[in-house]
C-alpha cells in the first residue's frame, strides 16, 4: 500500500513537471516569434530565418555529431524532405508575422496540423472542429473596425500551416529512421541550406555583435530549447495530456503578441482564439478516444 502511494506521488510529480515543461516550451516558441519582430524589422524575415537556422543547426550538430557518412539513402531522403519542409514553414511564418498580428498568424498556421489530425481520424462528425477553427480565424481577422488580414500575410500564414501539417507527418518518419536527435540535427542542416538563397542577400547586415547575439538568442528560443523541453515532458506525461496542452499554443501566441508587440485584441478576437484552442483540444480528445 505504501509503495502504491509512493508511485502515485511520483506519477503526479512527473505530470506536474511535464505540464510546466510544456508551458515553457510553448512560451519559448511564441515569445521567440514575438521577439523575432525586431530582427525581422532590421534584417528582413528571410535573413532572420536563415541565420537562426544556421546557428541552431551548428549548435545541435556540435552536440549530436551526426555520422553523415553512415546514413542510408532512405535516411538522407527523410532528412532532405523534413529539412526542406522546416525551411519553408519557417520562411513563410516569419514573412507572415511581418505583415499580420502574431495571434492571427499562429491561428491560421494551426489549421495545418489541425487538418492533419482531423482527417487522420476519419473525418465525419469530427469535421466540426476545423469548422470551429475557421470561424475562430475569421473572428480574429476583424478588429471591430475592419479586416486586419493583409492578403499576402494571410497567404504566407496558410503556407506555413501547410508546412506544419507536412512537418508532423515527416517528423514521425524521421523519428523512426534516426536515433535520438540525429534526425533533427540533419534536418536543421538541410533547412539552413534550403533557406540560404533567400537569406544570404541580407545576412551580411547582421554580421555585427548585436545582430549575431540577437540571432543566437532566437536560435536557442526556437527550435533548440523547445525541442529539448518537449522531449523531456513526453517522458513524464501521457501523450494525450501533452496534445491537449499544446492546443493552447494559439492563445499563447495572442498573449505574446499583446505583451511584446502591443497587439491588442477585441472580445470577438478573444472568442476567435478560444474557438481555435477548443477545436485543437477537441481533435486531440477525439483521437484519444479512438480505438
């Protein structure tokens, strides 16, 4: 009896720490995106994306030291596809938040993985969740006086959403093809190479102590630190709890936009954010109940 109580206390403690790690990861991602606004204004979204990926790839490669010569053709194919998707997703997202509010960009981007999750469950009545998310995005796009969604910015956010949806599928394959963090390390290297043609023209502008320090900090915030936090969290909590917590990401994006970028939200926009969060949580719980 005493042993069961000890195990129960340990499980509860593990879950509590896992929840804190999840919030830390999501906060890093969304506040990292918000803090990127300064770099985007100074150097442009493409150069910011490229330099961030280069630094993240370099740091992780030094830690993991992936044995590139030993990889099979299938492993290289997996890394190339995932890396190209990561580069496109990040380029599109940074270009989006350069044009539209962060909360709206995150909500639109979230439609990608939401669609993947919904259709992987077979559609049917679960299509109510993406419908609710679309209504939420529509509410987020109006500030009470007019539509705030710059068409080009919305298209970039949609492109990022498609990339995020593909990223989920490809990440699963890479996770099976590689050991530990080797798949992430190789994919980040590929992502940096793919982003180079877009980011190199203005990358030289950031070659100063202030610019390099800013880019290094952004590289740590996303993706290195969040990935490590998420991996640790998943060891301490069920996948179902993890998925439900991650559905709060659009709300954190809106909060980061408000606190860091002074992007206020109307009551209807708050309702829109709540609908996107509810839709994501609904899909997650629907998937948990599926046998």
